[in-house]
C-alpha cells in the first residue's frame, strides 16, 4: 500500500530571507491578514448559524423583534414631521407613499442591486431625519427651518449657548450626543432598510400582494380625502420634506446674487456727508438694542403687567427730568435669535434675514445709519458690544471708530449665563469711557444690551450707580439668582424670568438717561427680535417696540408725521413698519438729501 504522508505547512521564511515578507514582488502580511479577517468573520457566522440551529425559538424571536424595530424605524422616519407642534400620535397613523414605492422597487431588483438600493434609501432617510430634527430645533428657537447651506455655523453658537446656560461639560456631552445620534441614524436606517428589503425578497409573493393592497388603499384614501384626527391617511410627507430642503437650497443660491445687486442700490449711497442728518448736528445720538425685547413683553398677559409698570415708571421719571418719547413698532427680520440680523437690517435699510445676506451686505459699502454719522465728519462714533468676544471686522462697515467688546470695559464680575455683564454695568462703562468725557465733537454710539438674552437666568438686580465699580458687586447677586437649568425647559418660568429681564434692561436704560442725559442727548432704543416661541407663543408676530427719546422738542417734532404713541409704550394700533424701513425714514426726518446709487 502506498504511504500517505500528512500535509505539513512549510516553515515561514525569515523576513530578510529571499521570498520573505520584505522581498519585492512576493505576498507579504497584507494578504495573510485579509485571510485571517475573512476566516474570523466566517467563524463568527458559523457560530451564529449554529446558535440559531440549537436555539430556534430565541433566534426566531430575535429575527421578529429586529424586523419589527426596522419597520418602526423606517415608517417613523417617513412620517416624522419637522416641527414639535406637529409631533402628535395621529401623524404616525398614516400610509406613506414612499414606503409603497420603495417596496415595489426592491421587489423588482436582483439581490446585489437590491442591497445597494436599500442601503442608499436608508441612508437618505436617515439624513432626512437629521434635517427634520434640525428643523424642529430651529423652528423652536428661531421661528424658521434649518437652512442646509447657511446654518451649519450656528450649531457652534448653539453649543456655546448650552455651555453658558448648563456648563461646559453639558455642552460637550450634548455635542457628542448630537454627533452620535446623527451617525447612528444614518447607520441604523440603512441597516433597517436592508433588513426589510431582504424580508420582502424572502416572501416575494406575499410582499407583492401586500404592496398592491397598500397602493390601492393609499390611492382610495387620496381620492376620498380620508382623514384620522384631522390628518390625511395617505401622505407623501417625506417626499415633501426632501423637496422643501432642495427648494431651500436652490432659493438660497439664487437669493445671493439677487441680494448682492439689491445691496448696491442705495437711496442715500452717494449723499455727501454735509447733507446727512443736518438737523441733528451737535446732538449726542445713541442707538441702543435691547436683546429679545419684543411685542410679547408688552402684550402677553404674563409679562405685560410688570413690563407695563416699568415703561410707565420710566416715562414718568424721564418726563420729570425733561425728556419725552415717541414709540412705534418695527417688524424684525429675525426671530428668537441671530440678533445681528436685526441690527444690520435696522441700520442698513436692507432686509437681512439670513447669514448669506449678512455676509454679502457687510462685505460691501452700503451706507448704514451709524456710518452716515461718521461720513459727516462731525461725530465721534463708538460701539459698546458686551456680547462680542472675538474679532469683529464688521465695525468698519458700521462706521465705528472705536468698539468696546466684552474685554475692553474693565468688568471683573461674574457672567450672567450668556450675558457677559449686566446692562447697568455696560451703560456705566459707556458713561465713564465715552459719553461722560469732554470732547470736541458730539458722540454717536451703538450700544447692545444683553441681560435679556435667553435663558433669562440668573437676572441681575439694580444696584446704586455709585456702587457699580468694576462689577465685583454682582458676585453675590449672580450666585443667589435662579439657575438656568431651572428655567430653560419650563415655559412658565421662562416667561416670568424673561419679563423680569426686560424690566431690568429697561430700568437700566431709563435710569442711565435720567442720570446722565443732557439737553443734547437723543436716544433711539428698540428690541432686536421677539423671544423664542416657548415665551412668545407659536403664532407670535415678529414685531418689536422702538422709541425715540429727547429733551429738545425739535427732535420729536421732526417725526410728528410718523403718528407714533407718546411715551415709551407703543399703542397696540401704533404704526408697524418693516425694520428695514427705519433707516430711510430717520435720515429723511432729520434733513438728509437723497443721492441714489444704482444696483
């Protein structure tokens, strides 16, 4: 009999031997590693199959649970609305047309194309879900949907806001959680779609009949207008959401070119400095924005009583000091946040309602209201910006000779959540650094007050103006105040604390004017936007109050034809203008001569 010699693997040559791993042109460790990886995976698969064979009932339960979860995940994503208001159980008791179409398509494809199509469909559905969640957040806080082109940069601002409100650790975990959630949605949705595609293929006949029945029911519901709880049973919500995102991208790209042309056209763009605001020569003019000071503060039944008393007290005390006011309404270009859009709209006379428009206008030479004063050569122009904590090149566009940011005013006290310093301190610093100085020319200033920025906790308290010092006096006030975490998710508490913050900002400003204002001081103050929907309501307007205050009766006589209300509180039926209309009306009222430039 022949002798059978067992096969033995030849010994592996040393690395430096001919034919070893380092020898060019020979198979090195990479193919061996790939083989080992493949062998490991096959071993795991074999073990899984063996487990299924040994434990058929648990394996069947796992398969059914996995399938059910996959179906819930895919159908939930297809039916998910993009606003929190619409997030109701009835929204998920519908038939999505996209599910029927996808099922038919997957049934028609061979295995490999089916796997690819299912994975792509699931990934796209995961991406749409992420965008819908972003829409929910943006609608809740900014009153508008997420813009796929413009709004990624605002996510960094959102993290900073969370850090200021809840702490750095919470912000870091929130950021990590958001990334993990987004990636998980993409991966799990793809796996779920593949799982359902394989299930359809495994039961092709029954799946085809089910798809036909679902399509028939869907078309019947459309034809008859069948509804449950006021919501149509048949829906194409996912397709509409994807279409809306696509239209938003296209509209944004088109708007960029159109707005760039619009920004070049300026009614006062070529007006010589000598013909700008001649009727305000010799006056100190202060433009002040109060963060989130919106119409709701004056009309909402929760906030209105306290804010109304503050406005009445301010009007009375200012009148006693010789000041009088006229007030009206402006419709802001933004809502809930993005204050810089409101500031630039008010001062440029252009409707700046998104980040692309802001970048376009601030990179050009369109005349701002503040720059008009600088252009005359008769005013020193400064900005007091407690919210600015990094480089701010827009100062040149605004025509400001000097800008005092969060680090330039000598503040040594605590932050009040997002706000770097109390408004009273910012105004006292403005008085010390600029308004109270002797100067050869009058002053034009832009002042931003930030104490009424969300989350409205803790809110500063007024102290004696002589006690403000370097801000250390606020240490105890901040420590004893309401914590942001106690307010940020509570609508009722948010309203209460928001109202208190507006009262504080108004009191700080009116007391500053009463204490430091002169016969030549002209104050124009307004809100930059309404607070978010949790405070202002789901259907609130975008109106904000605006007031002009002065001692010289000629200043207010010049705006008699505006029909504004006497005092600091505008009447409900006072005129409402778009915020972009104010610049031209103001320049015209105070004697400016139009010299247009063309787009």
